[in-house]
C-alpha cells in the first residue's frame, strides 16, 4: 500500500515540478507612416498650403516633380527632397519646406518590430506654368 501511495504522489507531483513550455508569441505588425485621412488628405493639405504661401509663377516649374518626405520616429516631417532639380532650386525647396511646415497635423510614424522608426514618403505633383495639378 505504501508503494501504491508513493506512486500516486509522484504521478500527481510531476506536473507541478516539470518545466512548462508556455511561451507567448506576440504578433508584431510593421506599418508605414500614415497621415490622418491618408495620403490623399495630405496631398490636398499640402497643395492648399502651396497655393496659399508660395508664388509658383516665380519658378520655372513644369512637369512632374517627385517629393521625398522624411517622417521621423515622432511623426514629424523632418526633411524634404525634390527631384528633378530646377533653376533657383534652393529657393524653390525653401518655399516648399515652408508650405510643408504650415501643415499642422502630425503623421503616425512607421513601425518596425513594434518600434516607431523614421521612414520616407514619396509623392508626385504635376506642375504647369500657371498651376499645380491637385489630382494625381
């Protein structure tokens, strides 16, 4: 009877002392930087600021221009690059930077492995001699 009780006790206590493999697996999603309302809302807001604060006719800008915008880890617009280069490029870039800084809404930063990271947003605008195309 003693042996029987000993065997029962050991069988009951084994799960209590055994190592359990209950590791939790977290699903971490990566995401791109997002502007409230999406990229279309950003383009509308940007063009509104360009029309309000920049005299486009002062520059020889015609055709498609590619804007590369850096969004930092805090959702702040930190750097703007414009391609192709144009005559009076530095002044044009400064004016576009000014228009960009007039946008008050913050971006939601990109996320990689659950951590906010800096990322680039690329968008194009078609300029003609008398206006900028808001639809693209």
